[in-house]
């Protein structure tokens, strides 16, 4: 069968070049469905060229080749925001980006092998093929997120945050359920192009989407606004401090005073909970008697609860922490980050790599994994805490959230990545966590994006990236 000049009998050099072309095309189209392009509708067709090539592949070498080129093109574009780290670590950021793209592509190659295996073992049952291949894709996404080097960037479900009605199925099936639906529809379109007379597969895929949208509409209609009589007024402090300034120890006092001043303004406008971003100041605020006393004084004078992001140490262990102070100035809780960023907060294979990376200047000490801890209690409410990219992992956040959790809080510092796509990708993860857990999700970033997201994925408050702001929100509990 011929599909726009691309035949199943293409062999030799031209056939291989065609396979590579279609695979790269798929990767580019899929990358356009994510920030900052946000052409989310493309995700529903972007995989079709790749699947067409895989479907006609009979040789193991061809399967590996087309999967490789799809993975390289997709992740090369989607993860390009990592290049913005070159301002701090020079060419090492490019080297790290290349390594990460190749590593993530290995998972795409695994999916390609599973695709071809299913096609060979289940030849005559297209719908069964589609279900198994969709599960294979989701299984690979789950595997990508596992372990110390886990990453969720590029999971298909995140491309659909603008599709609010469809997004509601994440409350039942998590982000992986959305990924599976997107893959299944792409497979149905692929099968229709190959087997035009068999419309059942495509009709079934459309029916699944219609059911998902119907469920989403029902959920959104049922989500009526509540009375604000029991609202808790939050103030999200976004100081917008450049990363180059944050790393300058001579500016510690200025950074601290800057956020204290913003906090006093917030308290004057009635804020009962004031939240600072991750590592708000380049200092160990709890361990420093001067700054610790100043924080306690701020809580007492403003009569507000303070949630402060700060590094902290105990003995020889260093932590990336979130500390809670009561209006009485007492430290009533602390959360230490549990999922650390490799090559950012600790150096893997230190005994081998440190001699090569010592001159970079960021690996003298590693952060330690925080002990298992539950929620923080703020103004009598239960808060599920997370720091930085912890919010991008569905399983990590699910373990933190209980039935009595009132809201999820993530503090972050995405200033490292400037005005790249990183901050938008990070916020999209928060939207999914809100829907999955049916809880309010609050994100506070140094340079943004700070936001409040309701349990149905609606962004009800949002700051601008790279602007100083105090974001107020009356959180109904």
C-alpha cells in the first residue's frame, strides 16, 4: 500500500533515508506539542509517521535505527533548555545535554523493540496490538522516571495540560492514563492509513476520547466554588533574584532583607501564611544565629506563619530544606528534600568523576537525602511539601499526600534556566499533580513561575516569569 509516496516496498539506501526522515519528523512534531510551543493538538498525530515506519520494519537494525533518530530529535529539542546552564558551567552543560538526550533515547529504543515484538506476536488483532503497545509506551515512561536518574520530561500526558476536560482522567489514571490515550489514538490513525477499510479501531479510539471528555465535563461541572468564609490568605514571595546574584556571598544580606521587606508588605495586606522560594538566600539561615533570630522576629512582628526555603546542615550532612515558623517565632517543622537532582545536588560516581569536575566549582559537597517525613502543619492545616523537581514525579507526590492533606506546596528556584522552557515544563507538572491528587497545588519560585492551581487543574493565580511579585490567594479549605 502506498502512503503519500512512501511504500512498504522501499528498500536500500533511499528506503533507510525515508525511514529516518519520518522518524525525525515525528520527533520534531511531538516536541512542538510541549512548552514553549504548546501546540498540544499535534501530540494526537505526531507519532503517526514514527509508527508507520515501525510498522513496516522487519529488521532489528531498522527498528533500532528509526527509534534512535526519533528519540534524538524529540529529546534534543524538548530538553534543549538544559543548555541555559552554560552561563554557570560552560561547555559542561552541552556535554550533559548530549549525554542526557542519548540516555533518554535508550528508552525510546526499548519501546521500539517492544512495538515490533507486539506486532510480530499479535498479528491479526489490531485493537489488542494497540492496547499492548500503549501499555508498553506507558511502561517505558514509568521506567524513565524510576531510579536516581529518573526523569519525567517528555511524558506525553504533560502535553495536554491545556485540554482541561480531558485532563480530568488523570484523577483516575494519573498522567500515564493520558499518555496511553494519546498513543492509542496515534496507533488507530496509523492503522487506518495502512488498513483503510478497518474503521473500528479508529472509531474505538475516538469513543475513548469522547468518554474521557464526558467524564471531564462532569467533573468540572461538579466543581463549584466554595464560600471564602474559611479562607486562608497566602502570600507567595517571588523576589526575582538572578542566579548570579544568589551565588554571590557578598549579597546575602541584601537578598535576605529584600525578602523580609516583601514579607512585611504581604503581612500588611492580611497574609496569614508567607512563603519564600527554595534556597531563598545563599546562607544556612537556621544554622546562623543572626539570620535565625531575624526570621523569628519577622514571624512575631507580622503574626504570620513563615515557610522558608533554606539549606541546612546537621553534623556532616547537608540538606535542601523547607522550614516552618509559627507566628510565635518557633520552628515547628522542617522538611528535607528526599529526591535529589543528580549532578545538581549531588555528584554520582563521585570517586570517578570529581577529579574531572572539580574545577566547575559546584561539587565540593553533596546534599543528603532527607529522612522520610510526613506533612507540615501550618495554621492547623496539613501541607504536603516538595522541593524543586520532586513535583514532577507522580509516585513521589502520591506518597506525600494523604486524605487529610489540605494543599500541596512546592518551592523552587528555576533561575538557573533563565527564560527557557524549564519553568513552564515545571508548572505543567504541578497542574497534573493537582488533578491526580484532587488537591490545591501551590508553587513558589524565586523567578517564577509561582502559581496556585485548583484540584481540577485550573490555574487560578499565576505570576509572570522573571518579575518581582507578591502573589496573594485566599485558599478555601
